[in-house]
C-alpha cells in the first residue's frame, strides 16, 4: 500500500493541470497512474486517492452500508458527489476539473499534502492560513494516543 509523505507547493495551470511532484511519484507503487479525486468531507480541500486506495475505501463503505436504506443511500449520494477519475499523462501531469478547483478555491498554486494513503490538495492561501499550535497538537496527540501502547 502506498504511503504518501510531504507537503509540496505546486503551480496549477489555467486549465487545471499540474505536474505531479517527483517526490510523490517515487512514493507511488509501480505503474500507478489512475486516481480518484473528491471534495473533502470536513475541510475546504480536495483529496486524491490512487485507484487502489479508492477501491479499498469503497469496499469499506460497502461493508457498512445498505443501498436500500434511505439514510445510507443519502450518504452514498453525498459521498460520490464532486468526484472524478483522473489519469496522469506520460509527462506526469494531472488535470483537475475546474468545478473541483473552484470548490476548494484553488487558483494558481496549491499544496499537495501527503497523508498516508491519500493526498490532500489545498489552495496555497488556505493552507498557509491554517493555525499551527504546537501545544494544541501535543495535547491532541496525548488525548488520542497517550494511553496506547506502541509495540514494534
């Protein structure tokens, strides 16, 4: 399974195309060039999944939901909204649909943030405007992980 690490500032062309950073390309498994992109559920950013990771996500959702349950069906509709399949071209470029760029306020530059099995794509101004408080992070780490044992 692919594990993405790093935050890289990228130029976005007027047509929505960007060059997939070589540092992230090296982290891809061999011959991966298909992706799924969607609007994030919680934040004003886009999320890019390899096609394999997207399938894993879908398999998990299918195991939890029944499409004949009205509430589940509503969730599925919203989950699939603002989603597109993308293919990296032979030059290493990916084209993001304009409507998705607009949802995340992405214009000329974007940060690609590797988060384990996915990549978040943030408008430069939005990402740089996120407050980073080391004490808050340390408290959150303690709250979520402080009582867990870590075995190697």
